[in-house]
């Protein structure tokens, strides 16, 4: 059981994101907004579901970062050995 207290209606939103109330209704709220009351429940508890991102794409990798078949510039792509994360022992 979590010891965190979820925000309730009337409190100020601290983080942009999608929030879900006790009945499962989701709403996107921005920082500085006030958590709304539910039409049926009145004051309700809100749970953070996901973060809002204000960026230029629809959740896909930027095409400039995807290696091409005949790409010469492999240094700036993740396939280059220097760009890969090194984990594990060396011996």
C-alpha cells in the first residue's frame, strides 16, 4: 500500500499530465490548473497516469537518428560503438 497522498479536487496541479479520478475518468491537466470535482462524486481523489509531452512528433523516433543502409555518418547514430552503453565486466 502506497503512503503517498494523491491530490484531491480543489488542489493545484503541480505537473502537466493525464490524471484519473476514482471512477476512472481521465483528464489532461496543466501545471497551475485546479483539480476539478467530478459531476457524480463531487470532490474526488486524482491519480497521475502519464506525463504530457509538448513536442513535435507523435511518439516515433526522429528519422534523422535512424541509420540508413548507405549512411556514411555512423558516428551520430546509436549503431556506432562509442554511442552504445557499456555494461558488464571486461575480463
